[in-house]
C-alpha cells in the first residue's frame, strides 16, 4: 500500500479489525489462561478439604499446561490453529472429549456444591460453564464439518 497520495502528502495507513483481532486474540487467550491459573491457585489456598485443594491445583495445572503449549507453538512459528486446538473432527475423538468434559463439568458442580465460600463456588460454576461451552462448541464444529462433507 502506497503511503503517499498523488499530491505528495503522507496518509495514515489503517489497520483492519481482522488484523488487530488476529494480533490481540493470542494475548487475550494467554491472559485468560493466566487468570484461570491464578484462580485455581487461589481456590486451592482457600480450600477446606482435600477435594477442593486438589481441584484448585488441577485447574491451575491445566491452565498452565495449555499456556505453555500455546507459547511453544508460537515460538516454533507453527501455523495458528483456528480457532482453538481443542476442536475435533473425528467421531471417536468427539465421544472421548465429550466424556472427559462432562466429567469435568460434574466435578465443577460438585466443587461448587461442597464449597462454603463464594470464590470457590464461582470456580466450580466456572469450570462447569467452561466444560459446557467446549462440549457444544465441539458438537457444532463436528456437525458443521459433516455438513460440508469433511471425513469423520
């Protein structure tokens, strides 16, 4: 794009929203993963029993694991995954992923029900909501792919 107009004056180049979103999305995802890890550590520090303590560390550990994996992929200059690497195209992988996410959702509800504090309860409901969103997102992705004729 030429930065000079016909009359010789400089014009400002505009950055499109798509380009801006492509730059900001990995940073926003990283910030959310750091927030999830901190929330998990906070929940573990305020736990009243071993189950809540373990759930807090599992939440923090998973968030840090995904964050480290995303940083490694970015450092390897790998092609960006659209939109996230948790979308599956295979029917068997979909069933396994739904089973794991359903178990995580139930664990989140149990965590929320057993906690006595509002922060720990919010962590459990957040885990439940996160799991449901990814279950339905994967179902939509799988059936959209089948409608397009993708193998699976």
